[in-house]
C-alpha cells in the first residue's frame, strides 16, 4: 500500500510539473502576442509618418511646379532680349564691313612701305660689298699673323731640342750612378775624390728578373718566384742626390740607419692601366717613391734588413703592387729610368 501511495504521489508530482510547463508555454505565448501587438502599433505609426512625408513631398512638388512656371516666363523674356541683341549684332556687322574697307586702304599703304624697304635692301647690299672688301683685308692680316705663328713654333721647337739635350745629360748622370753601383769609381763634374779613398767593395752582379708582373694570377700565388730579389749593393762613396732641373722627377739615394738597407722595385704601367697620381694607398709602412716618370714608370724604395735573405724583405710590398695590376720587378740599388 505504501508503494502504491508513493507511485500515486509521483504521478501527481509529474502532472503538476507538466501543468507548470504548460503554464510557462502559455505565458511565453502571451509575451509573444504582446510583442507582435507592439510591433503592429509601431508599423502603424511608421505608416502614418510615411503618409505625412508623402503629403509634404506633394506640397514641395507643387512649389517646384510653380517655380518652373515662373522660370519659363523668365525664359520668354530672355528670348526677347536675345532678339534685340541679334539686331545689335547685325548693326555691328555693318560696322565691321566698314572697318574692312579701311583695312584694305591700310594694306595699300603697307605695299608702298614695302617698296621703300626694297630700296633700303639695295642700299644694304651695297654696304655688304664694302664689308666683304674689308673682310678680304682682314684675311691678309690673318695670313701675316699665321706667318708670325710659324716663327714662334720654330722657336718652340728649338727650345724642345735644347730640353732634349738636357734630358740626355741627365741620362749620362744616371748611367754614372749605375756604374758606381756596380763597383766602379766615377768622378762626376764638380765632385773631387778624397785623397785616401778606400777600395770599392766587390761588385755584386745579379740577374734582373721579375718577381711578379701583370700576368700573375691568384691561382699561382703559391708558386715560388723565378729568381730571388738581388742582394743590396752599397758603394764606398757617400750617397748623393741627383735632380734634373728640366723635370719634376727626382732621384734620391738617402742614407739609412745602421744594419738596414733599401731594396728597389721597378713599377711600370701596363697596357690596361697607368700608374696612379698618388702611391700613398699602395705603399706599406716605410716604403717611398724615389723616382717616377709621370704615370708610366716609378721606382719604390723598400726598407730591408742587411742580413735578411734576398727576397724575404719587400715581398709583401711587391705583391701588393702586382695585385693592383702593375708590372713589378726587382732592380739594383741605383734606379735606372726607362
């Protein structure tokens, strides 16, 4: 009996829950109906507002129609004014025809002026003939000036020949220094030998072969040079400076400190590249240009150790110049011009 009562009670509770659910659905439906009614009222209000706007637009259309009618009346008035302006234009055309007749008369006057201009042109031609005669006289004077110019050129050629002879004398002086570097005793003009001169050292003769040149490439940098650089040679005479007065190039053999000597590099331009005006970026520390012939040839002095093996000193300087694209060769202590 208790179980049956419990079951009946459960059924009653379930029925109550179903009734509550149905009541919620009814409340929801009522809310929806109320919302739909509110939307309907809003739509009705919008329709009334739209009707009012349509009435206002109709009133504006009537006003525009009235304005159009007034504008049409103004256009008719302007048409009358245009007709009056056309009559004025016809009168202006008559005046233009009169002006054209006056222009034709002025044209006749211009033709008469043109005839006078032709007469002035004839006078100008006569003046031109006189000018041509004066020009012929000027050409004769130019011929005289050209003859004077030839004389000046001959004088210049004579000066060039004298300069060439001076350059030859400079070459003789350089050859004398080269002979002294080979161990010979040479007496230059104006220089006296000391009374107790010591015997010159034994001359050192070396082959003059290039260490690097413009044909060297990065692929054969590891290969040994064909011949080592010549050992430095120093004579028993004091070093002297020889300068050419006719040229800016100068040959200088400077004294160096004890235990150090100088090795010399011939640096020459190639077909594809001339020497730079400034050797500064290409020179290592202590190296200097002792002679140069413009952008074709130069001699670079490289400080070296007296007791170092030939070619060990100055190799880096020679390689840097060769890598820059110039022809580089070792030479003796006495630089020779090319």
